[in-house]
């Protein structure tokens, strides 16, 4: 039901895959920016990188679900 609504709203599997790849790059940028821009240390930078990095599997899963829906 959710996948159907997202597809009807115009979201396609290619969009989700692109978001997944972009979130991997964003995770690195968030980590590097936190290391250089904050004095909180590497631990905080690691948490930022992991937080953003967890988006990628979600987008990949969404892309797979949309891809299956598009085949039907």
C-alpha cells in the first residue's frame, strides 16, 4: 500500500537508488565536516557518519520494493 502510494506520487526505483548513492557520499561529507568543523572529537564525527550512512540501506530497500512494483 505504501509503495503503491509512493509510485502514484511519482517516486520511481531510480530515484530511490540515486538517493541511496547520494546518502553514502553525504555520510562521508558529514563525517569529514564534523571532524574538521567541531571540537567534539572523532567519536561525534563517527556518530554523524553512521547516522547518515544508515539511510542508504533504507533507500536501497525502497528502490527494490518500487522495482518489484514497477514490474507488475
